[in-house]
């Protein structure tokens, strides 16, 4: 895909990875629509990006709210007359320790990481089906096959997301020429993981660069960084008894919150 002249919607545009994607897209002479809840930051990024060659608009949007998502997609389509590419990147990470098992964490995570994207698919499809082609690239996560101790809310939301995308991919392409791309990052140094120690984490600049190059090349799955991809694939092959033998504190990683039993 050549980004020049394309209309691009980006959710999670104020975060570590999203802001970098927006900045790197600004060099591609395309039209960009930034979405997130933080209006001040959206305005600031948009002002930095806007130029003679790149039009950048923004709209406040809480992805938990189906009407918000519907209105945001309509706004972008009305402004640009098309949506060639939607990069759906909004997400949250909340630890869910077993000691204080709390269903509200799991519900909130599913609302944003899973249903937030479901609302986008529902709102985007009518517009994209009427176009000759379109692409939807969605940020899941690298470890989306096996549960990790203490991170089940996040893992379950992303595993569900990856599977939903997988189920849409062939049908969307064959019937409507809509390309689905699953973005699977390992650790990226953003505010999301600021409190945790993640060896091998890469910069948001590098992550954004890999993501945009992957979209340009028409990849169906964009997974990175290489060393973590290999480790994850090896872990996926472990029999369950070997996988369960990995110490829980090692699975949780450095910086995991210490909590008292309720
Ligand atoms: N960093 C990593 O190591 C890593 C690894 C794997 C996958 N990912 C995924 O990559 C994506 C980007 O993460 P990041 O690391 O850049 O995180 P981040 O810096 O925390 O940014 C998260 C973005 O999501 C937006 N967001 C959160 N809740 C929202 C809501 N209810 N409605 C609308 N927007 C919302 C935030 O904007 P507002 O707060 O302004 O709304 C922000 O723009 C996420 O989907 C994340 O799960 C990250």
C-alpha cells in the first residue's frame, strides 16, 4: 500500500505507539484522522502534523461507547469521503492478581480491548464495503495463544481479538476486498508498560516503523521484535505440564504489583 493520498483513521493516537504512527504517517502525504479520549493531546499532535501536504483532523472518542465510535467513523468518512485504512490501536493493560480476583477488571479490559474494536468493525464495514478496497489493521499482542500468570484479563481480550480478526480475514477479503491485518507487538517502551521491567523492549519509534512497513508490504500478520517472536513461538510448543512449570513470578515479570489477600 502506498500511503500517499490515502484516508487513514487511527485510534489510540495519543499513546506511545499511536503517536509515533501518526508522526511517521505525517511524512507520507496522506489524510489522517486521530482518535482517543484525550482531546488536548489530540489537538497538539494534530497541530504538529498538519501541513500543506498532510491534512490531520481529530475527534474525541471513547471506544467503550458504541455511539462514540459510530459518530467518529462517520465524521472521518464525511471529512475525507473514504476510509482507505483504519489502524485500530487503542488498548489498556491492567494486572489482575489472583489474590484479589476482580471481575470488573476483566469486564473493563474486554470492553476496551475487544468490544472497542468490535464497534469499529461494525461502523467501518458499511463504508468499506462500498469502496473498491480497504484495510483494517488491529493491534493485538504477541502472546495471544497461551495465558500468562497475572495477566489473564489482557491476554483473554487480545486472544479473543486475534481470533475474531482471523475469522473475518478470508471472508472480508474474498467478498469485499477488505484486508485484515493483525499487529502483534512484543514489549514496546510506552506509558502502558512504564511500571514494568521488560527486557528486550523496543522503542515506540521502531515499533511504529515496523508496523507501517508491514502495512505497506501488505502483510497479514505483523509480529515483532524478532527475538520475542521466537521465544513466544517456542513457548507455544511447550506441553501444558512444562508451560505450567515456569515460575509464576517469572511469568508475571518485574514490576508486577504486590497485593494483599482480600
Ligand atoms: N506497549 C507494549 O508493550 C504493547 C505490547 C503489545 C501490545 N500493545 C498494544 O498496543 C496498543 C498501543 O499501546 P501503547 O503501548 O501505545 O499504550 P499507551 O501508551 O498506554 O496508549 C494507549 C492508547 O489507547 C487509548 N485509549 C485507552 N483507552 C481508551 C478508550 N477507552 N477509548 C479510546 N482510546 C483509549 C489512549 O488514549 P486516551 O487515554 O487519550 O483515550 C492511548 O492513545 C494497545 O492496543 C496495546 O494493547 C502494546
